[in-house]
C-alpha cells in the first residue's frame, strides 16, 4: 500500500525533528565531517550521536565514509543543504515579524492604554 504524499512529507519532517539531527546536517553542509569532529562540535555522548546518525543514515539523508579508522559523514545530496537554507530564511522572516510586533507592543506601553488604538 502506497503512503499518501502528505504522510510521507510528515514522516520526513518528523525524522528531521530532533535538534541533534538538525545540528549534524548543518555541520555537514560544507562537506564530510569525521565523527570525532561532530562529537567536539555537538558535545553529546558518543552513543547519543551514534543513534542520531543512524536515523539520518537509515533515512538516506546522510552517508558514512570510512577512511582507515576514521568514519566521516556527508550529506547524501545538495537538496538537504537547500532545505536548511530555506528554513533559515523562513525563520528569519518569522522572527522579523515578531520583532515588529514586539516593537508595536512596547510602543503601546509607552503611549499608554488610553492613547493607543
């Protein structure tokens, strides 16, 4: 039985829905990164990182690369980096809107309730 597209998308975003996974993907945007460097940057237990890398690897979003004793990870394709850039743009717009709203609220506090609209 084929899963509806909207359900597949929801599962994809659910897979991305962990801060460590997002941070790993951000770190991999510029090329392969050894696991030891990921551990240094993310500062979590090796077993926790391994678990999150396994989720990303099973989903096909990252690949592992072995070079002797060193294991590195890389994005499986450039679309993931573009998705992260799009998320950054969306968040920037949302936060800019919140900043404008906050400024309006602060201005209303300064003007006072009787004078604000």
